[in-house]
């Protein structure tokens, strides 16, 4: 499919900034719900009932979360949300409603929505219909203030492909990186059979630091020795490779241990003392804190990608307080994974745009997920990982 509906630079006010455990950008379910509602309006319009919208590509241009700094912590701004049905009077005086902390944000996004069907000469009517429909519905619970432009584009045409990239810059496409999470989980399971998927997820989202015992004298000593001979130069390379990884006492290279054991008489005592502290640090050992890199490169972020059923499906009307009495009901909890913000200029082919389309995945044993389209280059995940190995 190469025909897309481009809804360019939608300005949204007071959109939901929190989703599940994450905050800072709405969940992908909000954007698929927005495009799905547009599709329903098309289907009921009459003149556009032969067209269908399925999925969307999310491009973020600007975002401003309503937070303020409280020391080193960011806190959400507070809104006085009047619950009129729950107002209370105390001795005839109306008491103010509670002030609730809400996660809100302003954002500017663009959506590319695949169009299935023949548009023909209805392009101008279709774009006008979509622009009007966007203005009268919410996006991520926020108010749509304006839409810069709506157009029909064909990404199979090279000139339009280049034009789209220029229009959407600066912008970042949200990509699904659940395969990164699956790969990393399998890797840490090899070293720790008790590791859980949550541990792998935290490796992507947490800012981690690890202490490395002071080693300035070791750096200078090995660098100086590397100038004398090739074997000592290789020893220095092993040391530098060791330092590129987070410090772990049990992962010290045997070559280095053997070198310092054999050269004790010829090495400066201060250097040797620092090596002993490096090999067996204690609470008094001087140390430097180092940032631990994420398992994969890229602008990786935690995202919410759907829901997991935690109960059976109850027949309509059986659960009190449900939204309506005509729809079956199932209790769910949020599903989290890993995503990546990728600059628009990196999507240079039609296939790269196609694989960036988020869609509703087929129902799978209680999993209600949003996933991106899969091509021949992006088939099954490594070792035939199941859904339970991909999402937390």
C-alpha cells in the first residue's frame, strides 16, 4: 500500500501525558483510536464509504509536558477538576473540590494514515472532510487547536517521498523496538536464570550508574608500557576493552591478573597498591561513578503498546458501573515495551515508511496489542519468542 493520508502538524492542547508506568507522550493506542474514529466517520459518510483507513505513522514535532521542577524531581502541574456530581456542602457552604494532579501536555504531531481504496477525483473533498473531522474530535484526550494541512500522497513516487521528508522535518517517528527487549531478555537469562522480563525492561529505561575503583595510575602505567613492545600494547588494548564495560569484579581479564602477579618487583608500589584495590575493593576504596549504556543504541524510550486481559470476558450488564449495558466487559492492565524515536530523514524508502505503520494486532489469548507492520526483513523475533517474552 503506497497511498497515505498526511495530516500535517496537528496542534493539541492538554493531551494525556501519562500512560501506564510511563509519562511524557501519549500511548500509541490514542493515535490508533484517533485514526479508527476517522475511519468510522468515512464509512458512515456515504460518498467515502468505499475508502478505509487502517493504522497510522506517528511523527512528533514538538511537545511540552505541564511539569515544574521540585529540586531534582519533575512534578505535574495541578488542575482543579470540579467533580460537580460529587460536590459537598458544609453547613450550607459549598466546599471547593479537591485539586487533582493530572498529567497533561501540549504537543504538535503529524499522522500518516494508509488509505485503502480508489480516491480518484475525490481528493479535494476527502481532504476537506478529514480536516473538518479532525477539528471536532479529541486526540489523546486533548483539544485539537489546528491542523496545518491535509493531503493525499503516494510514497511509491520518489518525488513525493522526498517531499514528505522535507515537510515533516524536524520530526521523529515512533518505532517499535520490542525485538530489542526480547533479545536482551534472552541474553540476561543465559547468565541469570531467575531474571525476569521487568529486569530487562529496566535496563532500557532506567538511568544506571556503576562504581569503578580508582584506576588513574593503572591507566598511566599500562599506556606507558604499551609504547615499549607490541605484546604490552595488546595488554593495554585488553585493559581499554575491559574499561569500556561496566565494572564487575568477577570479569577481570586473566591476562591482566597474570601480568601484575608476575611483575610485582618491577612495578611502582603505588601502582601495585591501586591494582590490589581495583581487584578487591572495599568500602574505603576510592571510586568513580560511570554511566551504564543501554543494551542497544538509539533514542530508546519506554512505551505503552496495549492491554493484557486479567479476567475473563463478562457478559453485557453483569458488571455494575460499566460504561454501557450492551457491551461485553473485560478487565485489563497496561502492556509496556520499548520504542525508539527515529528522525524522519532516516526513512528513505517506501518500505521503511510501511514498516513504521502502527496497527491493531490480531487478538492473541488475552493480549490486545498495537504493533508495527512486519516485512520480509523483519520477520519472527529471535528464537521464536512468544508474546510473553516481548512485552511486560
